[in-house]
């Protein structure tokens, strides 16, 4: 269950940063992206995890997750010129569970479709739209659905991103 939630959060953050690098005319450097929205439903939880929990533990876990998932999330990422020039996949090295398909792109707009398969039987699919409102600002939205055939969790979030500067400081790029 934790892996599913982390997959959904990780994919959404990585997807946003890959969108910046894919084709949008944005500046390299340190970017801060805030996402907010709503997560509903029940995340796909492996049966072996559920079997070890009492009904009270399950209810407590679900309440904590819903509270956490529905809070704004702020991420900082370093986007290099090399990443922008070559376009990049949001797939991290060693992560062969997700694929992205660009369904529309220009210097100012990007649409992406995502499909991820988890280590168990869960599957996450979704789409994202990003607009570069300037070289230093983006807005957009994404929708993701994770399911194992029994439990389904839906994330609908908006995003706002801003360029903080050309120096990334101690934030390392995810390009190699």
C-alpha cells in the first residue's frame, strides 16, 4: 500500500518535471512545483498487508492517508539545459514500471498519457496537461487512477510551477 501511494506521488512529481523538459520553452535551473487537489477511493493494498491489520488499524491508516494525499505538495527539482534539449522521460533509472506518451506538444503546451504497472498487480494510468505561461512559470492539471481490480484510488490535482533561479544549490538533477 505504501508503495502504491508513493508510486502515485512519485509519478505525479516526476511527470510534472519531465513535462518541463519534454518540449516546453522553459528556463533551466531550480523549479518549485506545487500540486493540490483531491484523492478519493481506496488505494490498491496487497492482501498480505491487509491480512495483518485489524479493522481499526485499516480505518486509521485510510484516514491518515486521505489527509496526507489531499494536502498541497511542494517539490523542488533541478532541470538542466541538457534535460531540456534532449527531452526526457519521467522514468527514473531502474524504474521500468512506467511509460509516458506525449499526445500533444508545443513550446507552450504539453499533454502526456501515463501507464504504470506495479510490483503486485496494481496499475496506474493518467493524463496531464501543462501550459508554460512564461519561461519562468507553468500551470496545469493531472488525473491519475490506481487500481488492482478490487480497490481504486483517483487523484485529481492542479499544479503551479515557478522558476526559482539558475543555481540549483544542493538539489541534484534526475538526468543520469
